[in-house]
């Protein structure tokens, strides 16, 4: 019998109490496997386990892990160490198990129809004082929610679980997720419901400790039915929040169904041994969601209005999804498409459009001195719809904050959307918070779909190395605000706040806030990570983006290459702050490249939807290269990573297949199996893939842009002119070159700017007098 525990910066006394309670079990564990999620607590765990005579194995991952990934790593490590049929329990580091916790569950698991057992718990504070005698009662948990009911709300708590090794095998690997949107206990509970029965023990067998560091914590579910405000804007945001919940349920339902199929193929399950029928409303591609409506009515009748509201929202999203699809297929989109087709027809002959007619055959518009009134059926578009709303703050500043802060304006704080440049901006905010500054992060474009997931995303990025940073960071939704007032949603500010813009439209927001409020600082910080006007055709948006560079700001450039481009345009000083890309070169250069059999592999950074990545030119260059070298499928394997797209067939028979976006943790191992790379970026900013590929021992072809030449970083990078001919010729040179020696993989990025730590120290020193309360009050 094994216990898997995730350990992250534990309180030594609480860890001691928990391990002691494991040792006192009437059915004593034979193995304690601890995943050291903070990378540092291994010696403490070994000492405590040895003191209680518990055999202990440590799993120390390569990087810090959140709770779901830590338990996934623990299950993957424990399965090979125990025999089939063995029992596994999950443990938090700070709870206390009652002596019969394992034995009571083992007795129920003697029934082969039972897949998983969980129990009630007492809720206690940090000192062990009982706050509530029953977690089930506090959270108003349903006794037998069933498979679909778990997707409305999870009722199985991981630290009370007991299950067999076979369930752990089926659960691995856990479905991927950006950030933390679901926990390990929900995934295991869903699989247990699908493969058998989940047994519940109503007696409290664990003391569930509540303190400031809980990953989840107990939630009082005593609230009733609350209707959202029904203004159009509020309804939109309500729909988006509920769509987030529905999306997660639909995702997990599809993952459960897929896992059952895989388990049968892999002989972990017998055919017919699982039942996923309750998931059908989530699995159907077409459907009105009536089972969710029936669930809502039933839950309301049995006294669960909060769950009824969730079920009703899933019905609303399901029905709305179908209605939206039908509208797109049969509504104005169809009429507009037919009108465009007619326009093309008349352009062929006679070259002019005929008079416009209504459905009755009457002329809609004639040539008159004054334009006629539009027909009642024609929508009149307000002028405000032509104005980019992103340039205006959508919240009302309330100057009632107790102290000034750095206000980080980012488009989104949702984990699944906060990557690349947004993640870099968030990391800068975290680094400044770690240096003692208060930081307010405001999502300007998209509401926080799951505030708890956003909070955990930021906390996890802070990690153990920046302890204390999280306490100085507050997260705010610029769309919904913190509280409503007569002028709309409001967010607390201080007159001494310093704004940090992270995209051209957030620079407009910062300037408007500074001019509209009695702020002490007229200048804002501007994190510039590309020459953004070039993202758009010449026109209004291009002009708006370019206008942001004429504002009163202090620039922070992502790489000296970008700064030098701005300096050449006369937009900044050549000495402006610039920092190097946050690429952990050793993560790629330390990997050993194993010999590969079969065709050589070329990886393309393929993102057809992103113009600056020049996907069409990459395809043309590949076509020229393959023809010149006579390479077909037997000689070369072409793989595209980045964004999913359809396969591309070349004239030599070679085919480019897309893998889409690879998981971050799987990316280094993938690159170690790549021989050639092609990664284009028509921009003064260097993209990360060419550097990551070269550090992995890949000869990679990229393009130059003005003064940008990444070939200066490593001979493994071939920088060619952005033409199909030059890129194809560079690919031929890379094809004929030998393996990349290790010295070429050790890439020095210091020429691209300050390290992140050095940048943060410089920024912190400059912010300290600006954010001092005394200076701000002057």
C-alpha cells in the first residue's frame, strides 16, 4: 500500500504531524512517495519519514510543479514500484489522517465493483482547531452526483482518496491544460465513475487544515440562486464565464471517452467495462442540451439551486452553441456571401451592378439629391462601433488605494491566453513584486474567466525563488471591475501609481488614465516587444500603433536588436533599457542527441495565421530545396509545430504534417530528434525557436531583417535574406553540413541585452523613489 504526497514549501511542524499520522495508520503504508514540487524540501521530507520509520522515495522534477502535475508525476513514479491490485492513497503535506483512514477505505475496495473510495473530513485551522465538523455539509456535497454531476461540481477530495493501482494506470498521462483549470482528484473521480463505482464514507477520516497557503481550500456553499445583472455588457461577461465552465466540462468529457477507448486498446480494460453514457450531452457535436435542463430542474427540486444554476448554464451554452452555428450557416453570413458572389458575377458582365431590389421586387435606392432613409430592416451602425474600444479604459479609476503601485496593463490574465509577450510582462511584474513593490495587474481586454486559475497561474510563475511576491500582487479585471459605481465598473488606484503598458493599445489606456486623473506621474513605462505597427496594413490601426511611440514614456525593449531598430527610426535613445530573451539555453543544450534511423527530420515553425512568420514563403523555400536536392518521403520527414494546419504535399512526394502547439515540457525532447530547422520572423525582434533549435543541436535556417542577424549568436543558425531563393540555398547548406558540435549549442545571449534579474534591479531602483508614499503625496 503506497501513499503519494506532493510537497511544496511545507511548514515543518505540519509536515511532521501529517507523516506521524501516516505512521499511526492501523493499515500502515509500505511506501511513502513524495514529489518535491518546490525542488528544495527533499532533505526535510527524508528526515521526517525516517524519524517515523516510513520507507520513503523522492521524486525531484526538473522544474517546479503545481498540484495536478505533481500528483501526476507521483502516480507515474509509484505505479512501477507496486504490485497489481495494490492500493494508492493521495496525501497533502499539512493534513492529519485519522488512524483508520486507510483501513476503512481498503474494506470497501474489497468489492471489485468499487473503483475509488473517499471520505468526509473535518475542517481545522492552522493550529488544529475544528472550524467545521463536516466538509460534506460545509460544501453541501451531493452524495452520489454521478459522472455528469462531477462535471457540474467535483465532490471527491484528493486527500481522502483511496484506489487501486489499475485506476492510476488508466489515468496516466493526465490531460493537458494551460495553467490549472482542473485538479487531479476530479480527473481520477471521473475515471472511477466511468469504470465502476465511487464509494463514499460519511465519517470524517481526515483533518483538512485551512491556512493561507492552501492550493484549493474548503468553500462554504450556503449561497443561494443569484441572477446576473442583465445589461447587455453584463450578460456578455456572464455568458463568457459560464462558457468557460462548460468548455472545461466538455473537454474533460471528451478526454474520459478517449481514455476509455485507449484503455481497451491497451488491454487495461475489457470491452464493455466502462459506462460513459452520462457524458453524451457533452460528446454530441449537435444537440440542444436538454439533459442539462432536466438536471437543472431536478437539482432545483431537491434543494441544490447552486448546482441547478450550473446545469442550466450548461444547457444555455449548449443551445447557444447550436444557435450561433445555425445563424452563421443560414443567417446574414449566407446572404452576405451570396451578395459577394453576385458582385463578382456582375463584374464579369456587364461590369456594373444592377439596381438593388427588395424581396417584393421594388427598387431599394434611386439616384436622388438626398440619400433615402434606409429600410427598416437595415441595421444602422453607431459611430462608436468604428472606434477601437481597446484604446479606452473600460473601468473607472477610484483613487482610494492606500499606497501607490506599479499598474501592469496586460490584455489578459487567463492562463490559456497568457503566453509569449504577455507572460514576459507578467514575469516582470512578479520580479518587481519580489523586490518589494506593490503590483496591480489589470486585464484590459478579456475578463478573467476563472479568477482562481489566474491567481494560481501568477503564483506558480512566482514560485519558491520569489517568495513573498504573490502577497504584493493583486489581480483585477478591467472589464468587470472590482466593484460597480455610477460610472461603471471601478478599480482602486492611487495618485502615485506608475503605469506599465505592454501593447500599443494599453499605451493609449495608460495615457488616457494619466490625463483624466490627478496622477502624480505623467510618464509611463512601456514594454516594447516588437514593432507593432507592422502587424497591420497601412491604415487606422497602423496609425494608432505608431502613435503610441510618440507618447511620453520610458521604453523597455525586448532585445537590443529591437531597440536598435527603434533608434535607427529616431524613436528612442541607443542607450535605452533592453533585456535578452528569457530562454533557458541549458534546458536545450544539456540534452543528449541520440542517433536516429530512417529519414532525417526537418521541423518548421509553422503558423499560417501569423503573417510575420511567413508561412507561404517557408513552403516555397521548402519546395525549391526539396526539388534541388531530390528529397522525397524516404529521405526527409517534414514536421510543422506552432499552429495546427492542414498537411502540405510537395512535388517530390514529401509531405509536411502539422503537430500544432507542443506541450512545453515535451518540446526539448522533440527538438533533440530534429536534424534541420526552418523558422522565419519578418520583424526586428528575434523569435525564440531558432535559438532553442540551435541550442538543441539543430542546424536552423532563419531570415535576416535590417540589422537582425541571428547567425552571430551561433554558427548553427544560418541567417538568410527573406527570399525563397536565399532560404532554399541556406537549407541546402544546412542539409550538407555535419552535426552541430557542443560548443555551437552553448549560446551566449548577453549580446541581446540585460539578464532579466539585471533588468529588474534597474527598474526597481528607478521605481523606488516614484512609488514611495512620501514622494507620491508631495
